[in-house]
DNA sequence: ACCTTATGACAACACCGTTGACCTGTGAAG
DNA sequence: CTTCACAGGTCAACGGTGTTGTCATAAGGT
C-alpha cells in the first residue's frame, strides 16, 4: 500500500471506471455534496458514494486517505460557497448578521461536514480570508484591537457551534426527529402546574419555539450586546 | 419480539449473566460513561459495551430499545450531574452565569459524551428539572412568557453548543491539538500587513485569545443583551 | 511498439446495530 | 415445598459499514 493517494498535481492518467466515469477529487466532492443534499447525511457512505459515482468504493481511496479526509475537502468547498457572494455594506451590524446567517446556513446545508469541521482550524486560504473580513468589519466599526479580537472569537465560535448543533439535529434519522417533536408536545406540553409551574405556564410557547433553531435569536442578542460594548468604549474614549 | 424492553418498575427477576453480573439500566449507563471517558466516544458500541459489562450485546436491548435510547439516558445522567449542587441566589444574571458555566464545565468534564448528546432532547427527569429551573429564573426576573422562552432557548443552546464545540477540541488527539496551535502562531502570526492588514494588526491578540474557550466571553455578551431586553420590556410596560 | 505505473476492481477482514428463536432460573402462587 | 409462567440472558444470523492487500489493465511517455 505505502502511499495510495497521489497528489492532484501528479495525476495524469485519466482512466475511466467500468461504467465509463472519469474520477477526480472534484467530482467525488461534488457527488458527496449532492448525495447529502438529496438523501440526507446518513445516506453518505463510501460504498454508496462509489455506487453513485459508478465506481468501486475502494477507488475513492486513491483520492482520499480516509472518510475524514473526504469530509474536510467537502467542508473546504463549503466555506468557499458560503463566502463567495458576500459583499460588505458598511453597516457593521447588518454585515455581521449577514455573515453569521451565511455561515449557519452553509452548515445546515451540509450537516455532516459541518459537524466534523466546526472545531478545526485549517489555516487555508478561504478560512484566512474569512478571518480578515470579519476582523475588518469589527475594526472599522470602532472596536479597539483586543476587544475586536474577543468579539471576533465569540462571533465565529457562536456561528460554528450553533451550526454544528443544528446540523447534528437535522442529521438525525427521520424517526428520531419525529420522536423529539413528540417529546416536546407530549412530555413538556402536559406537565402539571402543581409540580412544574414554569413549564406549564409557558408550554404553548415552548412547543412552538423549540422546534426551530435558536441561532437567529442568539445572533440578535449578540449584536445587541456588541452595540452596547461599542457605546461604552466610545463613552470611555470621549470621557 | 413485540416488546423487548420492560419498564424499570416492572422488573423483578435479577438474573445474573454468564459472567455473574447483575444488569440494570443504571449499571449500563454508568459503564457507557466510563467507556467513553476511558477510550473515546468511538469506543462506544453495543458490542464493546456488552463485553465491558460481561454480558451478551443483545442483552442490552432488554433495557434500551436501541443505541439512541441509551445515548439519551447517558445525556440525562450528565445533565443531572451538572445541576445537582446548584442553588439559586435570586440575582438572575449571577444565577444564569453560574448555570451556564456549570453546563459548559459538565460538558468539558465528559467531552465525548457531550459531543454525542448535546443536540438531543431527552424528555427525562433530569432534563425536565433543568428546564423548569432555568425558566423559573427568567420568569422571576420579569421576562414575559414568550420572551422568557426565547431567551431560555438561546441560553441553553448556547451552553450546549459551546460545550460540544470546546469538547470536540479537547477530544482531539494531542498531535492535532498542537498542530492547531501552530497554525495560529505560524500562519496567522506571520501574515504581512500589506495583504492582511487586520490580521497583522491584531495578531498578538489573536494568538493569545484563540487558544482559550470563547464561551465565558460569549456568555457575558449574552447576559448584557438579556439585561438590555429586560430594560426595554420594563420601559414598554411602564410607558 | 514497448514498458512503467497510475489507477480501477475484487475479495476479504473486522467491525457495526439489530432481531428472532431458544433456553433457563427466578420468584410468586398454590 | 413444589410448580410453572415468563423475564431476561444467549446464540446465530442478516445486512450494513470503513478499509486494505492484491491483482489486472490501459494510458501515456519513450
């Protein structure tokens, strides 16, 4: 075996599979993304991917060392797609909101990749560009450097963490998802006020609210707090 | 097969396994937690768990319908351990801060289990108690019901999401962790100001800040925003 | 036209969760 | 005490998974 994976630059022989498909890392990543989108993230396995490509599963190991490797490539593609069309408006809360929602939506669109890559620092081009962009928004808004970095860190981690959390939810098998909805309806919706007064008093809101992602709300709270911080910084600077 | 799992209350015959172990739901959950802690979350499988217990894997299906069911029980146990010693002080931001830090710390104490269970609704005893407690803090603080539920949702998800994110980081192999630190030092610490002005200007802060969890900072921002909301609610109510 | 070798295919391995059928000892009832 | 229903442990099997050692072959430089 030694080294199964040949770096892309060294690849030359474009030999088609039995079913006539010419493989490439790009085609594999694209097909994986398509599979996830069409049949859910649990539908992604090396064997299924091989079948979808018209190739033997083991052929994929000529392009990726293992499944994790493939998922990272998928994640990288994801970052690119999320940020590609973003343009700053100069209104920093609006810009941050847009960026946060984009990152979150990107994660939700490809749950399995998101869960896997949320906690990793790649140091690759797309990621660096994103860091520079977000820091720029904050510094231009007037946050002093240490505060800008703190806010940046919390902002990015919040987007990634909620993205991963909500992704894990959507990656659940359908039966488990329905079971969760039922728990909210049947368990939390029916607790007696005598033993659980606060749940009973708010059960209507709980059942309605808990099925959706809380990221939009959390993001608004984040922006509110950031504005408050900026006001204090300015007041201190002026005083 | 029909109904394999007998509810705990109806269990009476304590028949030991071939290896002399007397099974119970509690023993199984405790063993699962131990396995996860000792050998990583990927070491948890029905078969391994059976081996660790000294029982046939299929025996576990007398106590849990499927693996998911078992994971929910593990998650509930985790919640219970985090909340067991908490006492309210009446100062709602302080209480929320304490609760948030406890949940986060609980996740970090059991990284692999936290990653697996953060996104699940268990509907079990410990979780219900936690929901009631947190809702109580918010409602007593003066948040009207729909707002209390929204804030509750964001608060819990934030704690769970950051817990899972930071857990995933600490669960990484040592080599990978060091590689990440090096990326911050060597890649982000050395980008030229000409191409990446914002990163270059803040690189000192970036390198220092990015290694620690951003949850405490995010939590403070959350509390700031919640206070602002409460002020607005009161002003509206008074006006 | 030849030869190297990149790359696809195959078969096998060691796992996984889950279930239907079977067996056995417990513990309550008589 | 004995009986005996059945809770609960065991066994074997099914269809899935990621991964790898080996082999075959056609692509492409010479």
